[in-house]
């Protein structure tokens, strides 16, 4: 395992949720994480889920998203048409007005927020539209997703943002003897 530490001590070293530390760690772990992703891609999807899902649960026993909010502060989710309709209705504006005020099309032609942090993230890291938040927000960091194998490349990228994904990846390496 990288750095010769247990997963718990890696969290201590990560200074909890410091985005710069996470990004630096993602660079250091890039090769071993790529090897992990390659190995997981060779496994059966169900086997990957059986490995990952308990590690997701363990990670979220240690991590408080409200103390972190790196996802809301540093990246934008993809906003679907349903998300736009739901949020526009909540704000009592037309979907086109919601798009004009909050969104733009990214390089992959997906709607994303104009800026980070998210316009609905409060100073206390609470989401002002939590019950109506976009689907991608509700599912983030996707480590409990069925057929997790389909989003391994995205999860690899998320090791630079989310301490839960870092924990899952580190524990996967242990489980697989890497």
C-alpha cells in the first residue's frame, strides 16, 4: 500500500478534507490508481460491486460531507433537463430562465453550473435545494452505484476531490493485495 500507512492514518495525513492535499495525493497515487482501475475493469461487474459497496459504507462512517463540501465547492455536476425543470419550478421561473441564470453548456455539451462553488451551497456547507438537488449531486461520489465498474475513470478523477473516493481506492488496493 502507498506510503506504508493504514487507511485511517492516511485520512489523518490528508488533513481531513483539504482540496490541495487531496489533489497532491491524487498525483502521487496516479500510477497505482490507474493500475487499480485497470485491474477492476478486468473483473466481473458484480464482483467489483461486492468489493466496492461495503468500502463505500465504511468510508461514510468516517467522513462528514458537511465538513468537506469539496464537490460543491470545486466541481459542477451535470444538470439534466429533469433537474432544470424541478429547480425552475421550485424557484417559480421558466426553465429557460433557470438555464440563463445558472447554467452553461460544457465541452461535452452537458449543462453545468456557471461557477463554483455551487450557487446553492451555503456558508455552513448546507445545500439550500437539498431535497431538490440535481441527480448527479444526490448520487455523488457514485461509489455505491450498481455497475460501479462503468464509472471507474470518473471515480479515478474524483480521487482529487472526494476523501471518500480516496478511502475506497486505498481500501480496494488493500483488498486486492496491491
